[in-house]
C-alpha cells in the first residue's frame, strides 16, 4: 500500500509556496537547458491541482497533459515512466483504467511522484518536450526544493 500525506499542506504536506517553487524550477530548467516550452502542474497527494505554470508560447494542450501525467502517477501510485511500462505489458488493464478515469491519465515519463521522508506528498507533471526531458526537468525541480523525486529508482517504492 502506498503511504500518502493527508491533504494539501499541513504537517508534511505540499504547501502552495513549495509547489510554486517546484513549478518555477521546471520552467527555469527548461529555459536554461534549451528545451521546448514547458508546462508544469503540481498536485497534492489527493490529486488536487495546487500550481500550474505554462511557459510563454507553450501550446494550449500542455496544461492538460501535464495534469494528466501527475494525476496518473498519483492515481496508480507509480511514476509515469512505470505507468508507460505497465501500459505496454497490460494494455487492456490500462485501457480500462483510462476509461474509468474519464481519460485523465497520461501514462508516460514526465509524471513524477514527490516524496518527503519516503511518503508521497504530491506529484509534478511536465509537458513540452520529449517525455525524457519532461521527466528530467521534474526531477531537477523536486530535488531543488529538497524533496525526493520518485521515477521508480528505488525498489521499495515500486508497486506491482
């Protein structure tokens, strides 16, 4: 079972200022690294949007994609990179989950779980470049604020 903090903020939760710093760090990273125009969505552990930032000139669908990446990671308890693997291995299940969620999930890299002391406190979804670049910007941003970015790198965090 995935352990989560309760709500948005409070003890151990993801606050608005912290979420804002994460989203800003994504945009700044994208500009510094010459990526596409990035959009970042930061959600709390319950899947509620805290902050959405879209770089100047980013395409109008990017916010929905970024939210879908973060929301899918939270909804399934695994980062987008592992959701993509799951979709490739068991497409019928992921199709059913997509239908059940009203198409809200975007199961690709770029949806990163945010952890504090191994506890999921939220997720960040990024869209605007390749999924790998989106993920790299998200990891940088989460780590820049002193939190743990979960992209499936620790076995004890992975779910079946």
